[in-house]
């Protein structure tokens, strides 16, 4: 019963979120939304049993993951402040899963988060000034926050978001709290904020968003 309530609670949470995207729904959004919602049950059960943590541990044993380096943490702190997960995160570059995913989605590059590991389909170069790869890492890091807040069910929530406005958003929405955006838009808002900081641009438009980013709650 507790598990059912938790699942229903998550569904209510998702339903109440992202109100700004209602006009952007694809016509088939209700169907996709329902099918993805069905994943909440098995994912929640597996998460409760610790199965995903076991898989995550095996991935780290088999593949050469790395920790975030000091420069990456420093740059992430500009966006997210002091975060408890910087030193739990692992990065897997040239991930086979991510490379396979690029073929599935027909995109040259792909990044995604599974548990506390960020998978990239290629090597990333975050030490360069004004580097797009660091902005990419900033986007993916918000999925780390989402995972630690919602658990593994953040994955169908993020997939659902792609049919609930996708990645694009109106700059006027930045006056709204971060939770008003879908899970992918949140990552792109964080990316845009980082790029504005990095390029010395006016960041006043983000004054409502910044406390949300630094709170570790999305």
C-alpha cells in the first residue's frame, strides 16, 4: 500500500508540475504519458529492492568511469552552489549505451544519467574556455539532482518531458520557479545560465531560477 501511495504521489507531483507546457503538448502526449506512467510501478519496485544500485556498481567495475575533476566541480558550483553529490558522481565517456542511443535517436551525440553516473557518447573536454562540453555537463548534472530527488523513476519523467514541451522554453517563463519547467527544460535553463555567467552576460533574468538551482531541489 505504501508503495502504491508513493507511486500515486509521484504521479500527482508530475501532473501538478510543468504547467507552462500545456500548449506545447504533442497530440499523442496523453498516450505516451500513460505508457510511461506504467513504468513507474516496476521501476519503483526494482528501485526499492536495490537492483539498480547493483547494476550501477557492476557498470563501475566493468567500465572505466572517472570522478568529476576539480575544475568541473568549480564550474558546477557557479550554477548549483554547494552540492552533496559532486563527489558521488562518476563520468563514463564513450559509453557504449550512449553510443547505441545515438543510433536510436538519430543524433550525433547523447548524454544521459543512470543512477549517479553520467554517460556521454564521446569524450568531453571541459577545461577549455567557453567550452560547450562544460555547458553539456551542466545540463546533465541537473539529472543527477533529479535522480537523487525522485529516484530511478526520474527516467520516465524525463522521457515524458520530451513530449511535454521538449527542451525549448520561453524566456518569459524564467520568472516562474524551476519546478514550472519540465525535467529537460530545467537542464537547458541551467545550461543557459552557465553560458551567460561564462560569457559575462546579464543574468538578472535568472534571479528567480538561481535560488532553485542552488537549493538542490527541482
